[in-house]
C-alpha cells in the first residue's frame, strides 16, 4: 500500500506529494539506467584506448626475429622472416567485404626455431558454389619477409557459428571461427595463437582493409548519454506523477 508523504510545497492548486512506492520504483529505474550509462561510457573509453593503440601500432615496424607474436602488443606492425606453406591454407568462411560474401585466406608462415604463424593475406570473393573454392595458389616457395599487424584470430559471437577445419587430406580447408588448437591440429604443427594481418601494400595478398572489429567509441558514448537521459526522464516522471490536486 502506497504511503503518501506530504511536504510543505504548494504550487497553485496542486501539491507535491510523492508516494513511497512510486519513489522507490523511479529511484530503482534511475539507478539502473545510470549504471548502464556508466557501463557504456567505460566501454567507450576502452574502445578509444584500443583505437589509439591501433594507430600507434602503425607508426613503425618491429623486427620480430624468433620472438613469439605475444611479445608485442596487438595491432603492432612487425616484420617476420619465414617460408609460406601454400599447400596448407585455411579459408575463413562468413567473411563480408562491402556487402559481398567471401573468405579470409590464412596461409601458414613457417619460421625457423619458432611456432608457425598464420598470415591473413586478405579477402577473396565467394565463387557462387561451395563446391568450387577460389583460387588462392601461392607461387612463392623461398624465404620471404612478411610485414603486417599482429592481430587476434576472429571469434564467433555465437557458438553455433563455429565450424572447425574438416578432416582429410584436402586443402585448402574451409572453416568458420576456428580455435587455434583446431587449426594447429589440422596443420600438424605448433601454431601461434595470434595471426599476422598482411600489410595492404605487401605482395602476395588480396583485399585488405584492416579495421578494429566492433562499434566505435562514439557509439558507446552515445548509448551512455541515452541511458542517462532515461534516468533523467524517470526523475521527471516521478515529479509529474507526484504533483496532485490540492483539496484544501
């Protein structure tokens, strides 16, 4: 049962008399909206920091040598020596470029004294038939120096979107959001958990326009402002509903 709280505030023919139930309800809503706004604002700050790191990573190239990819920050540009294994490539399914379906081409780079690393050589278009894969033949067989950014292996938002590499001797293998261990098992050798995003100007690549996945920081901040506006609206509704016609 609502317990009216009378206050000595008269506004013409009305008085301000909020009930306890209404006050608690609107206070709870305002608190939830405020917390959601704070959460989105913090997400925006983290996204802004990621974008700043993405931009800093392009400033110079680090020669990695035999060090693991995990020894440098994500999205740092590096140079790595090795040899492409063009006979054992993976095609990452469910890749979209300018609204068109296609694949990301992952080619192993074999390194001396270090785990192999997958190089994302870019996007190729879907041929129109699952039975006819795009031609990703790689002519080079000798040593190469690969320049690109250190990146994460794409991760599925939902578990049912995953499809590990199929067994058998047939290559390239089409896969969707695989785990590093699955790729390593299919390849039959140790494999770095991070990948290299081949520089757009580098040779042996396809369509490459590397950007950070997810929404930009401004969108998170926009959502934060919306949630805070909802909190303010809850307060305004509380004020309006608490104004009652005076019987005096």
